[in-house]
């Protein structure tokens, strides 16, 4: 599989994301990781694949690097890593201009959309992501 350019997604900071310390709360970054991954799938997958498959998160690992603030221009970048059977690793980097705010590695499992049972990731999905 050839290396792909990371998918980019603009992230909006709302006043509800700001905590008592005046910056984006750590829990919000987890939401953003999920949002960036979902946006990538929504962008890349045709309707037929979205109807046939679903994804579930098995694990999030996140490293917080720098704080984010209300008026920051934030982007999320994502790409997929290795896959094994029904699982693959997805990486997300959240940044403001050239400053990395957080980096995450998540493990995802592909499900059959009707039975919700794990299913081996087919080539048609690997080629998309």
C-alpha cells in the first residue's frame, strides 16, 4: 500500500470547550480525535461502503503537547497505520499553525453494519484510507 497524504479537517473551538484555566479542556481533544476520524471516513467512503460498514473505537492514546485557546486556528490531520484482521491503528495530530497541540493513536475495529460483528478489513477500504 502506498503512503497517503494525511487527511486534514478544520476544528472549531467554542466557548464551551474552554475550562477554568482559560484553555481547551483535555476531554475536548478526545472529542476532536473522534471528529477528525469520522470526517475522514465521511469524506473518503462512498455511500455504499458507509451503509455496509461501521466503526467502533477500541482504544485511545493521547499525548497533550500544548494548550489551545478560543481564537486558535486549529486543524486535525489523520492517517491510518497497520491493520490486522478487523482492526487498524489511526493517528491524529491536532495543531495550531506549526504548533502541535496533541497527538493520538487510536485502535478501531470494522463492523458489519447489520450484525455489528467484527469483519476483516477488505481491500476496498484499505485503498480508500
